[in-house]
C-alpha cells in the first residue's frame, strides 16, 4: 500500500497544477490511456499543444491530459479527427463567449442603476423595475386595508388603499441643499 502526500497524484492537485506542464509523453499517455505515439500524432495535428523543453521535449499539463481524454472519448464515439478539432474549437469558443457574457452582464448591472431624489435632497439607487413611493400621506398605512383588485380603487377620491411599489435603496448618497 502506497501512501500519498498532499500535492501528489491527480487527486491532490495544487492550484496552478492544471496549467503546469510536468508530464513527459510516456506518463501523459498512461494517464490518458493512450499510446505515446498517439500523443505525438495529436501534437502534429494540432489537437493538443504541449509545452516544450529547451531540448524540444514535450511536457503535458493536467489540462492537456484532460483534453486528451476528451479527444479519446470523441474518437471512440466515431468522430474523425477533423470533427474532433472543430468540436474542441467550438467548445473553447463557447467558454470564451460565456466568460465575455458574464463580464458584460456585471458591467451592465452597474450601468443600469436608477436614481431617485427625495424632496430633502437625498439620492438613492432604486432597483430596476421598481418605482419610488410618493409622499408619506399617499402611502397606505401598515396594517391598513388593501384592495383585493385594482377595480376597487377606480374612481375613489383620495389615495388611501392604493398600492405603491417600495423604494429599494441599495446605497444612499446625501447631497447638500442649495
């Protein structure tokens, strides 16, 4: 029985180990379940691009080994090497676009803030889709009656019983009055 220490083996990878090119061809081939010559062929075809040593020897990272396993799975499903290349390129492109999309959505959330100013000069950020409440005398009192449908409020004098959307401040900014 062999004992493993933290940092050894594929189950105990360091944070940067996925990118670190440490496996020689024979080890990477064994980890991927392939013949070493198959790895060399995939390198020549551009399906995987291992790092190179000064002496031009190939060094594979954990990510390269995972890619080799993906290539092997696709090949066993009957997809030819050109098809595999296209699938891998498209998967990489989708991942890139998803990253860009997430970055743009976070930027958009910052840009699309809505501000509301009260009579006293206080400015608050309002959540999108919400409106600020009017003056206090127009708000329904807590525990007060609320209509069950909007037809009940049509044609009534005053605003008691009307429903307003709550102001949702996420940040409050105070400006001096002039």
